[in-house]
C-alpha cells in the first residue's frame, strides 16, 4: 500500500499559525505519511507537533521555516505554571494564536510553561496551557518573563518520525544571551524512538539547535547548526542507542554538541565543531556511559576541544582538537580528562598553530578513577 503524501501548501491560509504544516499533519491517516513543505519562507507562530509515522520533507535549503521577531517581556506580577492568564509590562510583538514560554531565573526547562495566547485584553493575556504545573511559581523578584520561544518541531513519545531537507531560521543574527532553554530547541524531542533528523539546517535560533531528550534509536546526520543561543546539538535525559554523524556545529553560544544526563551507547563521529562559545564537544561525564566520540574536528572553540571530565567507559579516538580555549587562553585543553574510568583515549591529535597559542595543553589528564587506556595521542 502506498504511503499517504500531502502538500502543506494545500493547507496554508492566513489563519494558520504553522503555514499549513500542522493542518497537513493532522489530515494524514492514523498510520502517518509524508508532508511535503515547498520552497519558500514559511512563518511559524507556534510549534508543529508530530505523531508517530509522520515524515516532514522540504526541498533542501530553499524550504525555510521562520519565526516572528523575538519578544521577551517581563511579567507585571507573579504567576504559576497552570495559570489561564498573565499580566505583562506590555504586549508588543504578541498576537492571539502565538505560542509563548513562561519562566523565571529558577523555573526553567522542565519547570517552565508553554502556552497559547487565546486573548489579549490590554496588557493581560488569556492562555491555553499546553504544558505547565501550578506548583511552579514565576516571580517578578526572580525576573519572571514571557517570550515567544517555542520549538519549531515538538515530538513527544512518538516512533518512526523523520524531519528532512529543510532550514529552520530563528531570525536572531546575534543572540543576546549565552543560554536560552533546551526545551525550546528548534527541534525538541522527548522519549521518541527511531527519530531521523536528516540534512536539516538550524540557524539563529533563540535556544538549542537540535535536542533529543530520552528515547532510543535516533539518527541525526548531515545537519548544520549555527549561531544559536545555547548548544548546537543536545543529546540528553536518558537517550540511548543514537548516532550523531557528519554534522556541523559552529558559532553557537555554548557547546557545539553537549552530552546531557544519562546518555549511553551513543556515537558522535565525523563531525566538525568550530567557533562555539563553550566546548567543541562537552558534558561527556558520569552518568553518561559507554559512548564513542570518533573522527571529529573540534577547533577554535571557547572551552575544551572535548570535555570528558568524569567520563565512564568512553572511547575517544582519532579526533583533531585544534586552537581551542579561545575564551580563556591557557585554561582549557584539547581534551580534558579528570576522575575518569574505563575510557579508551587513542590516536587523537591536539595542537595549536596560532601565532599566540590559546590551547596550551593537549590532553589534560588527572586523577583517574579506574583503569583507562591513553595511548598513541599526539
């Protein structure tokens, strides 16, 4: 039986907050199918939520998903995660139908709220709460705010989903902050199985580029993430059995690729991470276990080329770490290893050929916590 295929252009209208893409996804049969997104610049005012068996395919760089101009607005009073309304200092840049993020300096990430604006009454917003809990309080003394931040694609507990051959542009040429929030990554996945993100470009996004939190069997390949407010690539939260291959992460405010909590049996290979504000590859640390980092280039980053402090059972092999530690010359190394155990670190090349070197240490290894093999590095 042929798989269903629909064109988002057939569902686009001035009323759509996703340029017809969500409407096309909703029109697919229960078993899923393909939504084609034609060339052009398509404005998103809220996330596209995908279900199992759905494939999104663009026409390469000619297909661009964009977002409105950024609006970050302070709350005029306290609120909580399940509130159906919120009062702001002003409402410029927002309109009914927009998806917004609510949080403060302490309540962020899993503890923030995601809402749809249902009404605007003066400086008060009526809200439909997509995700949020009453127990989380957003306080003005902790700089509570609302922002039109959201994932372009949001996947929750789905299987066999593909996003391929398109560009996601957040429209922020110079991020004003080093960190935004991983839950508003351009592609944000939670507990997905067999996710494929192929030949996708993410740029200028007000958060991480591509984040896969939990699940198993993810393949992220042929992607470029640049100039985002956060990490470029972000595997985390118990993700297992994933491959991140042949990618480019450059000019992001934090790490090119960041291993988050409990990542295991994951391979990062054949990729290039350059000019990022943090490490080239960061966070490869307990409780992450049994991961492979091989044949990558980490160059001109602010921190370490590869940060593997407290690594467990990691194979770090055949990487080039060149001219890192740009943020603090002499402080960071090509590869950093501390309190590590069961690791194999072989065949790596660490160098700095600048006129004034910043990466003055190649492999910085101290306080091993168990048996390791560190050999044949240069």
